[in-house]
């Protein structure tokens, strides 16, 4: 659930078992191994998609990006690459 202070990254449905490094959830990509500009664009796409669905406009795009970047740094979120669809997503960390 979204609070007034930050986005909460969550699954639409809880996975049956915790995803492994090569499960259907994707391969984890360390955020610090991604080019900084690419990371900003990836997070920007994620937050515009997620916040748009939530209808929250109380934060600027830059603030949303920084919130997710901080969650990546703290391990509250992680980036995964789905090898089937060749797409990246940001999901809850462990």
C-alpha cells in the first residue's frame, strides 16, 4: 500500500516460494553495475508506471526516482531481468 511518503514496492501476488537467482522472477542485476544514466531511466520508467497506476502526483519525478534509488541501496528493492521477455523490473528486496 502507498503511503504519503514513499512508494512501497510489492508483488501483485505473492510468489509461491521465494524467487531464486535464476527463477521465473528473473535474474537479479546489481543496481551499482548499471550505468548511472541507464539506472535513472530504468527507475524513471518504473515510477511513472507505478505512480501513474496509483494516481499519486504529490511528488516530482526526481523525488520518486530518489525514493526508489534509496530503496535499492537499502536492499528494500532489487532489479531483475526476465530472460524470457528481455525486460527489467523492480521488485521487493528480501
